C-alpha cells in the first residue's frame, strides 16, 4: 500500500444558496479498494461526487489525488487525472455505434483529423473483451440493454486509464444475473488497482462488494467502517440516527371517516400497481420511500395526470374515475407537486393569478375575471400563509423557494379540497419557511382535511404523520404507525427484513 | 408615498411596447401626410381601413393562438378555400349570400377543428400541423376551381358589405370592430384569456393547475378558422370576386402584425391592442408608400425592417441593463458569506 491514498478529501464543504449540502466531509479512497457511499436522499452523496468529478467547486476543504493537492478541479482535469463516473442512466449517443461512442470519449480528435476506423473498432473490441462483455463494436447503442450500455461506459473509463471509478446506483435497473456480471467487473477493476466509489441503496450489495463504507447524513460523514466490522442494523442506525433538530407541531388527531380509499389501484404506464390505502379526515398519512419508489407516480395517478387503469378509487365512499386533473379537482383532490418551478407555479405570472388558477370556475362565474375579488383572495392567502412578497402583482418567479411553495399551496387551498396531496413540500425550502409549512399542514389536518404527505425527509415524515405508508417498487409495502422510529421506517423503505411492526 | 408610485406607473406606460408602436404609427402618418397630398383625406383613411380588415381579422385571431405558444400558418389558405366554397354555395348551390356566408363560417370552424384535433389529439406541433393544412386548404381551393374558375357577379346587396359605407364607416369596419372588441374581451377579461397565457408560459404548469388545456387549444384554433371564414366573405365582397389564390401570404402578414404588436412568439406575453397597432403600422406604411409613389417592394423591405427594429428594441433595454450591471463594480461581499 502506497503512502498517499488515491483520493483524499479533507473537510470539504459546499453550500447552495442557504442550504449546506456538505459540511466538512473527510473521505479517502485507496487503490484497489471498493468504498461504498451510503446515505439517505439529500444526505450529500451527489454533491460529493460532483466535487470529485470537478462539476462543483468546494467552498472549503482540500482535495488530493495520489497525494497531489488540487486547487481548481474542472471536469476536463478530473478526466485527465483518471477519474470516471458511471451514472445510473448511461450518457451515450443512442444513434451511434459502440465503437463510435468509445472513440468520441477517448480519441483526442480535432475536426481535421481523419478517423482510423479499423483502429477504433479494434480498440473498442479490446476494451469490451477485457470486461468480458460480448458486445459487438458495430452495434448501435440504441439496441443495447441498460447493463450493456453501462459496460460500454465502464469500457470508456477503462480506456481512459481511469484510476478512480465512481458508480452511482449502477444496479438500480439491472436484473439479478446482470448484477452478478457487473460485480465481477467491479472485482476485476479492484484487482487491477483501480479505486471504486460505489453508491447504492441496496445494503446487501455493499456487504457483497465493498471493503469499506462511509455513511453520510445531513452533509456530514458519520463514520467510515470496514464492512467486516459492521452489520445492516448498524448501517441503518448510522443513516438515520440523528437528533430531532426541529420541533414538529403536535397532532392530536381526531380522525373522521375515511375520505380517500384506494383498492388495488395501478397504472401500467407509470409502474404503480396494487396500491390499497385509506386516508381519513383529519389524518396526515406520510408516504416514505426511496427516490423512484413510485410515490410521485402514485400522486400523479390520483390527480389524473396518468390515470389509473386498475383498481378502484373512492372519495367519501363513492367510487370515482379520475381521468384528468380537471376531474380530480372537481372531486376535491388537490396536488401540490414536487417540482414547483415547472408544475407548482407559473413563474412568469403574478402571485394573484397563480393563486386563482385552480378556481376559475368558482371565482369567475360566466368566465368574466373579477380583479377585485382575485386581489382580495390573494391578499388573504398572502397574510394567512405569511408569503413574503412585494404584493399580489409580483411574479411567481420573483419569490424564494419557500414562498413559491406557499403560493402553490394557496392555489390548492383556494379549491377547498377534501384531500390534499403534498409532494416534497419542503424540499429546497429554508428552515424558517419549512416550520411554517409544517404548521399550516397540521392546522389544515385539524380542520378536517385528509393529507397525503410524500417526503424524502425522514424526520419530516416521522414528525408530521399519523400513519406512515412505505412505498417500494411502485406499491405500498407496509403501513406503520405514526410513532414508528426512524430505523424501522428506513429498513422498510430499503426492503430489509425487520419491517412491519404495524 | 404616492408620488414615486405615480411616476413609475407613468414611466411604465411610456416605456410600454404599445406606446412606442403608437408613436411609430403617428410618425408614419405625419410623414406620409407631408409627402402625399391625398394621403390624409377621409377617403384614403377609409381605403386603408378596408384594405386592412382581412389581415386585421387574421391577426386578431392569431393573437390568442400565439399566446398559447402555438402558430397557425393555415389561415391564409383557409381564407382562399372559404372564398371558393362561399362562391360555390352561392352560385352553384343557389343559396342566398347570407345563408352561404353562414355555411362558410361553419366550414371555417370545421377546418379549425381539424387543426385543433391534430394538435391536441395527436400532440403534433402546431407549426407542422398548420404547415400541412396550409398546403391542404390551398390545394383544395385550386382543385375545386381547377385553377381557373372564378366567382363574380355577386348581387349589390352583398357587395355592400365590402364596398359601401354604413352609418358613415366602411361596412366591414363595423364587423371588424365587433370582432376586435370580442377578442379583446376574450383575451383580457375572461378566464379563457388567462388560460391561454398560462398555457403559453407553461403548458405543463397549466395542466398541473387543472386547466382544461386541450379544450382551450381547441377553442383558439376553431376561432381562427371561423374568423378566417368571415375574412373570406368580406374579402370576396370587397373585390367582388372569389379566386383560389385569394389572400396568398396573408398568414405571414398577420403573424408579422401580431409580433410587431408585442406578442412573444414563445407564448404567454401579448395584447390584442398591440396587435391592432401592429396591423395599423403595416397598413399605413403600405398605403403611404403607394401615395409616395414608391414601388411595392419597398413596402416589403420597410415592413421587415420595422419588425426587426421592434424586436431589437424590445430586447435592447434588457441588454443595456445587463451591460450596466456587468460594468458596475461588483458589490462588497456580504458579512454572511465570509463566515468560513
């Protein structure tokens, strides 16, 4: 083992606006090591990777490759140093052949150079065979399966002489057999002295493959352990074991009758299947799960954006068909979407126009706009929800994230809904506004609204929910009581065995 | 407290695109009035009005189309097709001009419905769909007449619509005024107009807000079809004849007027009164150049120049602000950003 590690990060910090994504993380990678990186959604894994690949500059801290300290790493420099990243979705040109894709990455060409097709093909073949892949260099990338495309990416990394290979959830879309092939490749890379940073939510993979594991939580490293000295329960504890830094508004739930009942609801197009669920008046049902577990997809099904093609949806005991958002709104459903800049608020339009957008029919009978009524409604919500703005005429895009979220919320409260679906309502929102949004949501529930709260923020789900539904692979796998502890919820979301204390 | 608000409001009105455009129309008028002796006469003013009604109608209904982020290239061809079908219905089917006109409006609605169906049903881009119907409608008009048949000898009672005055104004000006008022109210005073702008800014955002996006898009394209048919009837009455090549290229004049009037081709931003000013700027320019004894080509050149000037003019303040911001020394770092 050489003295200097292959990659060494010391006290690396990075903030985006007010949000501190990384707060002084140490991380080392040795040659010939597979080092797993683990953490909840938003723990800082992506930011760390982007710093290593030169896409982001750290605000503080140092980064050294092979003992050499680097002050200003760019993506090009990172590539030159032998750092390669394999993403979950391969970034290849689908209409070009495998050899052309590999050539584009590896050949330092100028526009005037001629291409040696034979050499390009031979090189591609050699790299692919080194990986034990049976892919023809002449095949169009479009015709390859997802794992085959990943192998092409890895071939590019190999060909570039990568010493550090980062794999971001490489097995997310692979079958069991394809996973084994990938593991073999990773082990071969390790044997040849390459350092691999391996990101995955699947704990069993980490135990099967990694030498060491570092757990990130809230932008901090909470420990690096040899895999041999820790077990799954220990890892889960590290991932979630944080102090409750925030006080959540208390919920003395006085639950009413079931408002929303789902029985076997599914939608082939969006991968949601067999969802059965009941939300009662006054209840906040949290939906926890990993990114891609199907929570937003379920919300889109309920809101008629991708209508259900299986099962029954009942509102107040009446079966309903929700084929479009208009139908969903008419039945008293409201959906505050995850991506507020694209879906929640029309950025170019004034706050007042945004707030009345879902209540045109009730606010403006006969379709005639009533500017006075609109303005007073907007002023009411600006006051009630404490929206920080210059007035109802300010453009939605001029507000901060949290205030945009309040405008989006106001739009849906104006519809006087029976069921409110909140999708990541506090993502990218500063702490102050976050607390305010929590209070508003709790108050709404106490007023008898049925709330479906989708959140990747585990403390938020734990703090706000009366019950917690766990989604995994497009369906509800468990419903836990609201007082469930973080490790239980996290285990269930990860699909670990110790789930189901319901 | 009220004084600065007042000044900023005045400043906003003066700096508005429509104000600048109004100034352009006035300057055009004054220049041509100085050059051509007969330009400023009432007769000529009515002449300008008559000649701009058809393009004006197309521009009026093009405004909501463009506000939704779409485009309708087929309106000029549809005008030609409707003129032919109107002639057919009157001469060959023996309908009265009034009944034939009513039927023509229905045909216009159906043609607009075809555009709408392809755009909302198959989710094809409006540019491609209406490029197709642009050729289709004109081709149909030519096929029906075999490129030779023209319709003339309309009764005087019908020609009254295009060539006479009623209550002191050219007859068609009343229709134009009614359509202008209707479209203005639709765009600026109803939830329909609100929806058009929301769709233009963010089609997905409008869908997530529960707005009936498909129905609203259908409305704008059907409206464009109906009004193109109305323009066809007026066009036929003004010229006293209907030919397959009627109104060739009108769609581009209409789009020019809309964009000149300050409507963003990307959707969301724009006004109907801006469009009317755009129509006026083009109409006055074209007529004035005739009076100034300039060849027709000059009109095309100047219209193009005016459009490019207007577009650059609307971008210039932003570029100026950006340049000012860059050349200004950067502000000192705030205390909070130096904590590390």
